[in-house]
C-alpha cells in the first residue's frame, strides 16, 4: 500500500509563493515518517502541476491512495466546490484507487495554538 | 501592561469567511491565558474593522502593546507591503505604544506537522 499526500494550494502568479508551498511539501515529506510514501504539491490554478496532473503523477509513481489536502484558510468556493470538481474526474477514472479530500488547513484545531505561538516571535 | 493580539485576515465578500476568522480569534482569546488581555480581529479590506480601526479599538480598550498577526499563508504583497503600510500610521500616531507585526502564519514551523495531522482526518 503506497500512500501519497498531495498538498493543494491556490497557485499564484508570483512564483516565490508557489515555491513556498513546494518547500512546505518537501518539509512535510521529511516529517511524514511512515504515514506517506510521497508528499507532492499541486495547484488549483496559475501554477503547475494542476490538481488532476498532480493526482496522475502520484498514481504513476505507485500510489494506491492519494490524500488531497487543501492548503487554504477558509471554506470558500475553492475548498467547497472547485477542488472537489477537479478531484472527481480522477476518482471516476481510478475506481480502484482511494482518492479523498482531507479537511482544509483552516479547519485544524491546532491553528489557534500555532497563531498564539507565532505571535510571540519577533517582527519581520 | 495590557497586551492585545490583533489577528489580521484579508477580508472576504463572503461574510461566512470573515466570521471564520472572528471565531478563530475568539478561540485564541480562550486559549491565550496570560499572554494577551484581548484578542481581536481586523481585515485588510472588504470587511470591518479595517486594520487602523482595529488597532485604535485595542488602544481605546487599554492596550499598551498591540501585536498584529497576519493570518496569511504566503509572504506576498499583502504581508510584505500592504499590512505594514496600514500599521505604520498608527505606530507614528502612538509612539508610546508598542505596535509590532508578528510573522505571518505560513512562516510557522508547526504548519508542516499541523498539515500532516489534519490530513489523517476524514474527508469533508
């Protein structure tokens, strides 16, 4: 059983922002331990790979399960509608694979503690 | 010494998204313990209060120190330029108060762990 985590961000015209997400995914891959065999990045728009291509790459690299994790802070249209619409065709295409969407980051219980901890750090 | 934490989000035309941020601030206020005497919310645009008004309210309510915490995931123009430009006039107006900007959420070391933990939860 090979498991992939696909971090999905909005995507930006500013490539440095896309690279920030890719760096986060790389850090997550280091920390994932046995939870995931690969951690990849995809974007809803404006950057590559797009979500369907990101899922496709995970499957080509051997993933039996792909967890799509929205790197979003609020439950807006992107999280509620756009991301599921990008994922659905891949779920239909690969009925033998487990492809699911995890809750978005902003829904995490730990955000409040993380914000409080971060607020104690120096200004930048 | 009264300390205020001002959570600053972008602001959305979708009021439910703004309310999500207000709910986060309320949760942070519960968890803040002795670190902050008040936790408030402000928005860069599209929702109220705007950042200068948010700072003003903290000071009117007795804050000697206001920590402005950007609830943003990437270090784009909003974090690098727009938020500091909104904060600067208040810093100039209140030289006796300590008004500083904390690092933005996306820069937090704990984001990777939080994402990994969140990814294990059920889909929604």
